[in-house]
């Protein structure tokens, strides 16, 4: 699957220039090894420690001679933005995040941060969200750089912190404090879509937005009461003699309570 995704990423980037990418092509084995190394970096959020991922990526960009900037919204919560220069068309940004959600090792067949390969699968917290995406984008980014082609637009590679907890110390901070880093960006390729082969047909889904908290202010009119029984006794929100004055309040309150829990929970993307 990694090989097919690499091909997809390179195809997308090839469309940004007037001609297709030339050699050198991607090296799937090296990309796989790099992904395994990346999975072994502990960036579980909380607390994040995403500057570890920044150091990993900065070393690669240094070796390749690619310009980049880093920032820490708070100590240890680092992000990095690398840039390939190009023409005056709106820039394309490849965006991913380095933090991952916690993992219960008891529920894993291998240690969550092992980057172990088993039966043809690479295991690791964040392999799909989004360290795998990061390495796919990175391979495309590096191939574009190595091709030496003149680009009709700048191409950015950005790895940000704290996406799993709202992005306040990552993309959110960058938008607020360093908008200059992304001022020329016209297009962003980010997580959310996906690709798979259905039968013999490659299918790529495109996600254009994500759900966000929906806050509702609910007003219930009627005579308040406290005649409710536990759900299941005689049906939710009903007293033993059937619907009463308190039922309206109970039915209105339930959706609001669900909405509240949803907001407090950690976002996944
Ligand atoms: Zn994600």
C-alpha cells in the first residue's frame, strides 16, 4: 500500500509543474525504514514532545539542503515548515502533524512505538494518523527537490504539533503568530481523504472539511417536575402514569448533554 500511495503523492506533485517528474524516483524500501524510525519517536499527546519529530525532520532537510523554519509554541511543542522555491502561482502546502493519540499497549500485538513489521504490515501509533502521511509527503517533497525542476509555485512541507488536541500549539499557533510562513499558500493537502483499490479500480476519497463542535442553546417551556424514572423502568422520560410535566425537560436535556460530552472528548482525525 505504501508504494501505491507514494505513486499517488508523486502524481499529485507532478501536476504542479509544467512537466512530469524526472528521475530519481522514490525508494520505497528507504521510505519504509524512515517511517519505522519516525514511528519510534514518542510524540504521544499529551504531552506531545513534538520537537523530537522536528529534530528528526530537520536532520533530513539539512542533509538535502532544503530551507526550513521551526518554531515552538511552548517548550517541546515544535513544528517545522520547509519550502521549495517556485514561481508566482499560489503555493502548495503538504500538511501533516507529528503528535499521536495515546495507545494502550495491552491492546496491541506489538509495542505501540516499536515500528515493527509483521506479516507485511508496519505497526506503530500514528502509522495512519499521520506519520505515514508525513513520510509519503516527505518522499514526494524530496523527489521534487532532487528533480531540480523549476516549479511554477512554491511547495511547502509542514509538520505541526498538537493536532490531536485542537492544534492550539501547532497549526493554530502558526496561523496566529507566524502567518508569514504560509502567506502565499493557495492549496493544502492534508489528512482526511484516502485511497484504496476496490476490485480493480483505484478510488481516492477527498475530504473537504471536518466536523466541529456544535453548541446549541436549548430553551424548554413547560412546568418543571421531577417525576422521572430511570431509563428502562417504563421507558425513558416517562413516569408510571405516562408522560407528565417533567417529560419535556428530560427530552430536551438529553441532546444537550450528548453535545457536551462530545466537545469534552479528544478530537480524532
Ligand atoms: Zn490526524
